[in-house]
């Protein structure tokens, strides 16, 4: 599950059963990063360069170029 950071962002891992959500990804455009929460995490993984997501071991991972993604986004004012 992914969501954009905003004033009404709620932790989705608390709202859904653990067997429904593998990871929660929160996109922070101002910080130019993606937080990844996994069930049981006390703190998120913070990704500024790349993010690898592989919820199923026998399927190749999705690699996200986080730095490249935000290179296309204008700097916040």
C-alpha cells in the first residue's frame, strides 16, 4: 500500500490486518523520500536513492529509483 504524506495521513498498518498489507510506503515529496513500514517495525526504513520491494520471494523485485522519481518533481517552495 502507498500513500502520499499529507495533513490527514494515517498509519494504514494499524487500520488493516497484517495478512492484508505487506508494507506501507509513505511518499514524502517535501523530504524527497519514501518511508517504508513493515508489520512489526518500530521505525520506518527511509529510502532516498532506491527502494526494492519483493513481497513474493519467487517473483523478481520491483526496483524504484527514488532519486530519479523526485528529480522530475519541482523543488518545494
